[in-house]
């Protein structure tokens, strides 16, 4: 394990050891069997939500994505017959350009795709090319955005009807690269989208796209890529409308999209809002707790319609939404910062406000930036490729297939853990993440099952700041150990130690019998297979790097903490409390969350809770500061609100605790502490997020 962290250099591939490959057919099977039932909260399932065949089909699809990216990055532009401008790009920018073309083709396909009940008929007539499947796959892995867009936008309603059609089609086909479309399908695809079915062949014929001018509403033929980095798929996009001579950028297109969603549906009688799915702003409808909260969306929209800067006068009933959109552009001076200021004034909830604003970055109808979503999934695909799990036939042997069976059992335990604390942020391992991704490919079925079993729509956030994600993973390890009495990881990475609260909670074990029981407890123990151990490594493809001094300092602190944990485990090995083989596995691969995944678009990052008293001051001074701040805050709060009775009541409570402490009544404090720990254990709810 290296002692120096260099975030600019990518880490070596995390590859299982030599004996992790496919076992021989005549080797004895491992002593492991699938659980007979799967427990998620209060529900017990007789069959899993995902099965082994679906995981195999998903891995085959990832293998096709990996080969497609390799072809684009490794082969020369002349060999692929790419445009001349693409020759100047490096391999990463070339891949990002290709993904941008795939998003354009996905948008055209969504407008024309149809739903048919027969799966074989749909595959024959409607299955899109591989690059479009890749975009659809990344879109599905953002379930809350996907669910909201399918409900909010009429153009995407067909995706809601398709539900798990992508996963079902991949299972039916097997190896997607072996699928050859019929001549009728290639002809219908060209007629529907204006591009060739073959992704590589279509690249040489896609050079422009139509962009609507927000000012004069004329269509502008816009180049996708230019030598000056001003193409639509490039960072410095800029173009001048030939009709009105207005300068157009992505910022102006984002404001135009926001204004269109805000004013497009207006009641003819002049009412500020007409109930309809077109009228909701992106990010205002779906949350984890309520997948479709129309009342909240109406309140958000009405608050913005009453803004005096955006709407100084009531909207006339006869005005066209094109004209109103142009007026909003003028009132915001075509500045995204002014728009953000007005939205902030109307929407006080920071999380909802940031979610809404993050959906308006361009003129595409999708609420998520799909190019970045596809690029971020590349890290997870590389992990599966390094394991060799994506190789054809890797899990054909029953001895190796048990690794996927174990991953499915751990995934259901992960769902059970989330059901115990719906507000927490838990981080999966690689095997759990594979099963989780496969489940999300079911689209609407995934949403319905989450609400049924976990009481919320579980989101899959793939853009979390690395330090926050690392802390959340430590919490996940502790919560897993507390609930299932088994370590979360078996890959060799050092596990976090127990917190003070966990140590105190052990005192209650002698007072009561724990109500937690795991019917699949034996199934969570890893089988005797190296891949099953390696796959419990943390999944860090959703961590993003911040190049700030605080992030660098936190990364160094994590490295120091990791060294201390390794030293702790070394002492356990010497004392015979830890298996040396498990300890040695930790030195065979890189530690997690020390080499974050590059992020391709600035994220909206939430803040973690700040704990006072952490610094150079000692424990006593920290408690003193905390006590003084609490007394001052309560006094000021009660005084401002003129709550004199409550002020003295709070002061009496504080004085009672102070007298209790000064009189050294330890027996009374011990009883209170034990009862409090017992209450936490009975509730079995851990609010960590």
C-alpha cells in the first residue's frame, strides 16, 4: 500500500489474484447455497428481485460498452472514418464527443420508439443500436431523475411504458454484439432518426444539429464540433443567430429551457397554473419520499410565477409562451446568475432549489446531463473488466456462479439495511453495486418495488464528494456489522473501528435480547471463492474529486487513518484475533477513496453536519464552548420571540443537569445513559446522513 497519494495519477487496476479466475470444472463446489428467502424490512420474499441470468446479461452488456469505448479510443480516426476535427482530440475527449453523438441519437429515438407487448417483436422492430442502449443504461442508473422525467414530460412517457424492456431484451439476446438487425430495422432506423444504425458509421454523417433561437424562434444549424472549441458538444459553445444576430450560449439555452417549463402551460382564463404534467419544473416533482408530489411542484411553480422580477405584471391570457420566454430572457439580462438569485429568493429549501437549478444546464429535455452520466459509469465498467467478470462465459461454471448468488444475497441485505434507516446514506460494495445497477435497469418496476419494500424511491447518486462518501462508507460498515453481525468487507481493506456509541450499546446486550434476526445470515458469509472476497471492495465510481486545500487535507487524513487501521490489524494478527490471510489481502490492492473518479461536470454538493469542539482544544474546552453556545443560543432565541416562560424553563433544565453533574451522581447518569442506548437499540434506526 503506497504511502503517497497523487490524485493526478490513476491507480493501478484492481485485479483479483491469480487464483481468482474460473475454477476447473472438476473442482469441488464451495460450501455455499442461496438463501431460501430474502428479508427486506418487514417483508420476506420467496424469490430475489434480481436473478443470476439478469446479472450475467448485464455483465455482457457492460462488456459490449467496454469494447465500443476501446474502439473509439484506440483506433485511428482514419480507420474509423471520423471527421477531420476529431483527429486533434485526445482519446478521452474523443470518447466524450462520441457519447455526445449517442445522446443526440438517443433523443431522436425516444421521439419515435413504440411499445409492443411481445418482447421478440419489440427487439425486431424497436431495439436501438449499442450506443443508444449505453445512454439509456446510464439514464436508468439515475432512478429519481428518470422516474420524474417519464412522469413529467409527455415525450418520455413511452419510456415509462417500457419499464424493464432493456434488461429483458438483453437477457433474451444474450451477447448484444452478436445481434444483427434486419434490413427492415436498419431502414426504419435511418428513416426515424436520419442516422445510420451502425454507431461507428453514423459518426461521419453527424456534423450539425438544429438549435432553436430563444429570441426569434428560428432553427439554427449548429456544428457539433469545431476547431475553435465552440461546437455544441464543446465547452465554449457559442453561435450567432443569422436572423436576429443574437449571441447564443449554453447559459442562454438553459434560461430559455427554464422559462419554457415555467410558462408553457397557462390557463386561458388567466389562472397562474393549469394542472398538467407539462407544467412542472424539473426537480420539483419527485423526491425519495414521494416519487410524484404534484402539490409541492405546484407550490414551487406558483412561487416563481409571483416573482416580481420575472413577472412584474400578471401574464396576459392571450400571450404565447414563446413571447413570454423571450421576456424572461430580457428580464434576467440573459444571465444565469440573476435567474439563480430569483429562484433562491422564491425557494427557501436549499436541497430542492439546488436540485431544480442543476436540471437546467442546456436545452435538452432531459433533467440530467447524460454525457456526464455515461462517462461516470466508465469507472465501474473498468472495475468489472479488471475482475474479468465481463468476459464471455466467465460464470458458466456453477462453482463460479456462486459469486453472483452471494452478490444477490448481499444486495437484499443492503436493501434491508436501507429499510431500517430510510434517511441514511449507505455506500455499496462492488458486488452489491452490480446487483443494484441490474435492479435499476428494470425502470418502473424498480421504482414500484422500492416504494413497496423500503417505503421510498432509493436514488443512486453517482456524484458525491469523495470525503463525504468515505465517511458514509465507514458508517455503512458499522451499521452492517451492527445489524447482521458480520463484517461488511472481506477484500482485505481495514474495517473502521467501533464508535463510542457502539461500545456503550454493548452494555444493553446483557439487559435484553436483540430483536434483530437475519434469516439469511449464513448466506452473507462469503463462499470459498477469491472473487467473492475481492468483490466486497468499496464501490467508489460515484466519488468526485474536489481540488481544494480542504479536500486535499481530508484525503491525507484518510491516508493516515488507513495506516493506523493497518497497524491495528497487524497487532490483531500477532495476538491471533485476525486471520493473517485476510490481512495479507489488504496489501494486494489499492485502498478505496484515495484515487477519486474525475468528474465531468461541477456537482451540487450538500454539506455535512458540523460538530463543534473539533480542533486543538481539549475535550473539556470543547464541552465548555458547546455549553456556552447552547445557553447563549437558547437565551437569544427565547428573548427574540418573547418566550419568557420557555426561557426560564430551559434555564431550569440546564441548571438541573449542571447540579446533577456537580453532585457526582454517577449512578443516575449511568441509568439515563443505559436507557438511552436501549432506546436506540430498540428503534434500530440509524440516522447517519
